[in-house]
């Protein structure tokens, strides 16, 4: 009786997170793809619009603004196509890593919303979330260094990316221990 009530509560609490993670995943795709296209194909022809690129703890970022204002970021028009291509590739790598981390977290909450709590699939998605989260930290940190080489401008706040590596690694290890515990429990049940 108490178990059924707890399972209903898990299902009910998981649905809002599933919706929020679906929105976050959609926003990553809907925002980053146009930014990458603009980064590759933006050619300033003396018009009113300008684009500037920067690098932060979230990866490569693009700002589009009008007017002759001065941006602390690197103007896209000042970069060669080769340099813009490198930055677009870095932006794509950062996006893929963040998107995959959110995807696996979303899949985990999708399982929770269906009532699957302690399954092998749950553990697999927790492991993959931790792995992609850590990889995102590594990629953002590397992107910050490459950004400096390509533009001569320092990245902002990529030290936070190191924490993503640590947290992602911890999440992966916790999931690995959960998997070992699940396997031991299955073996114990097989002997009885």
C-alpha cells in the first residue's frame, strides 16, 4: 500500500521535470543551430547588424546587435572563414555534449514517470548522463583554450567546467555502484 503511494508520487513529480527537460533540449537545438549557421555564414556588408562571438562556461556564444556599439566580444566580421569554422565546430561539440547529457536525464525522468525506478535502464541513463556531463566540461574547457588561440580573446568562466567534470564523474561512479548493487541483489535472489 505504501509502495503504491510512493510510486504514484514518483510518477507525478517526474512529469514536470520531463516537460522542463524536453523544453531545455528543444531550446538547445533551436538556439544553437541558428547560432552556428550565423557564425559560419554571417557576412557584414556595411549594414546595421553585427555579430560577436565569445566563450564561457556554457561553450561558444553568439551575440547579434545593431548599431556601431563596441562589443567586448570578438566581432565575427573580423574573423576569417577558417577561424569561424573552427568556432562553429567547437559550438557544435559543446551543443552535442550538453544535448546528450540533457537527453539522458530526460530519458531517466521518462522512466520515472512510467513508474520504472530501479531498473537497468535507469542506471544506464544515469551513467550516460554523468559521462556526457563530464565530457561537456572537458569540451568546454578545451573550447576555451582553442578560442584563445583562434581569437586572442580569453574565455570567461570556463573554470566552472572543471566542476562539471568532477560532478559528472561522481554521478557516473554512483550509477556504477548502483549497477553493482543491482547485480548483487539479482544474484542473491537467484540463490533463494
